[in-house]
């Protein structure tokens, strides 16, 4: 306000001085009483007009420079506040103050943007957005992991990828940002959830089947045993009763094995060393591997990794996977089994690889289904039981790769905070 008043007074003084000078010059020239002095005064009036225009242009140039800097989002513009006239100093102070406020506002906005971006990166669900032209404007790390960089080129790439993968849950919404329409997409991998629900369904089905079969077979076995004790029974009938009893007992044993799926006890969780467990299992199987000429290696990063879980159940899982790998190498002269144990910031990965036959893509999920087996004498319970045990530990088991070079079974386990601390202390 003070600057405006000073500027108004300055302009008014200039205008009055110009009018007085020009008026005096005009009177002297019109009256012919002082032509030389009048001419000089008229020149002074013109110089005063030029000085006023120059001063006003100086203000205008600085204001225009300031607004150009604002338009270019440049906050490094500074106007010196000393060595100038009062009006210039006041103008410079005002422009510098506005510049500071804009710089602070920009810094606050950048801080808020960084906060929201960091928050977006922490979301486990993939989040991305594209504009009206189909250009991807934002995508968090989870989206890159789920879709891949190739799909995140534009809208068409994302939609094409989603059409080819039906294990992803997608939610779409639109928002208007100023005059532009932005499409938001959230993507979640539900493959693990589907696997958990499938395992739960198989568990319930197995429970019902074993209950019904056991209740049906038990009386038949009991009756056949009772009838076979009668002395007046014909020899042929006696032999038939023995066959019924023997087959019934085998069916009972077969059904009993499936009880493990439906009556699996909850894990007794304690902290144990996965590295030591794998080494112990190798020593247990070392003799059989040497007989079959199978090479074996374990790689762990870090060297010692611990996990909070049921060690006995994990021993059963790893032993079953190692035996399956050995059976897959049956008849090979250069069989190889490689175990890779790795710990990241939030999970533990165990990969068991062998160079045996390829598991076809259409078989890679079927082998985890109860009762399904590719072995002549298999019960079809081993891999299903392994997956059930890992599900109780909030982990997952799947075929990561199967090619002519190697077949890799992968165990993925969540790493709780105290697991990580104990593992670090142990190493």
C-alpha cells in the first residue's frame, strides 16, 4: 500500500512538473517574450516525459521479468533491495517476498508429491493411470512387477496383457483432473488366493471321502473276519472272504493316508535354521544320491537363514520335494539337484531344481491336486500335502520353471519382522 502511494505521488509530481514546464515554455513562445528560454523549457519538458516513461518502463520490465519467471516455474530470480530508490527498493522487496512464498509453496507441493508417491509404492496392489490419449502417467512398483515394463508402454499394452492373464483382479475408475479425464486401474494377483481356496476345498472333500469310505469299509472287513472263522464254511468261500478282507485292509491303509490332508495338525511354530535343515536332509539322502550318480549343491544367501515355523512339517515338505527330484532323475547318468535358499527384505525363497524330464504346462497345476499322480505306485498325496503344510505357514508352493534345461519347484514364505531380526543375529 505504501509502495502504491509513493508511486502515485511520484507520477503526479512528474506530471505536474511536466505541465508547469510545458506551460511556461508555451507562454514564453506564444508571447514572444523569451523564445530561447521557452525553447529550452520545452526541451526540458520533453526530457521529463522521457524520464517518466523510462521509470515506468523500468517498473514494467521488472514486473514482466518476474511473471516470466513464475510462468517458467523458476524461483531463482532475485531483485537487489539496496542501492536503489525508495520505490525501486519497495518493489524489489515485494517481488522477492512473493517469490519466496511461491518457492515455499512449490517445496511444500513437492514434499507432498514425494509423500504420496512413497505411499503409493508401499501399496502391495498394482496401481497405474493413463490419460485421455492412452499414455501411462503413473505406475507403482507393484504394477511393474505384475505387468512388466513391456505392458506399461500405453493403454493398449496394459489391456492386452490383462486379456491374456485371468489370474489378475482388476478394478477401474475414472476421475476428472482439471479438464483431463484420467483412468485409474488397480491390479491384484489372486493366484495365491485361488490356490488357498482350492486347497481348502480339496481338504473338505478329502475329509468327507475318507470319513465315508472308512465307515463303509470297516464293517465289511469286520464281517469277513468273523465269517472266515466259521469251521463249516466252504474252502472256496473262505478264500474269497480272505481276499475281501485283504483288499479291504489295503483300501483302509490307502484311505488312511489321505487323512493327513484333512486332519493336518496346526504347526508348532519355533525358530529354526532352514540352512541346517537342508544340510541334514542332504546327509540323510547322500548315500542314495551317490548310488544314483546325482550331484547335489546348496547355495544360501545369506549363509544362515532362520524361519519361524514347524520344523518337523518343513522337514516333511523338503524331504518329499528332494525325493521327487531324485525320482525324476531315475535312469539318468548325469543327474543334478540344486537347492537355492534366499532371503529378501520381506520373504524367503527356496528353489529346488533338477535336470530331469519336462513337466508340461497343463500338468503343472494338476500335480498338486489330491489323488492325481504320474507314478505307477504313487498315491497322489505328496505334493498336495506339501502345499497344505505351506498354506498353514502362509506360504506357497508352485512350479516356477520347467524346460529342457531344468525343472524348478519354488517355495515362497513370508518373512516376519522377528524372523528377520533373529536371522540377522544368528549370522
